[in-house]
């Protein structure tokens, strides 16, 4: 089953097996098991406070164009 979920509750997010996360530019930023998404984004410097919904933090990270994987080809970073 394929579904589009925009900022699901944490309980719903935990039921998801696999994710495909796209940047605002439409580039694939992450595709793989849900359980691997948090460690992957942590390796990019994204912090996941224990009491916050991981889906909310992922959405924030996807819209943060300072992360290199979020940029479209040729696009400047926001802070440049």
C-alpha cells in the first residue's frame, strides 16, 4: 500500500514500514525503512529531541535548504 502522509501523529508514523522523503525541489532525500530515517538524518546533523514527533522534525529538516541533500542542482543555500 502506498500513501501520502503529511506530518502524521507519532503513533501513525511508527506504523509505517518504508519512507520516501522528497525535498521541496522534488529530489529524493531519503528512501528506505522508517527505522533508518532518524539515524540517517542525525548523521546529517539533525537533532531529534526525545519528546518530539520524528515526523515533524523530518518535515522541518526537509524544508531546511541548508542541508546539502535538500538543494536542487545549481540552487544556492539560503544562508549563502
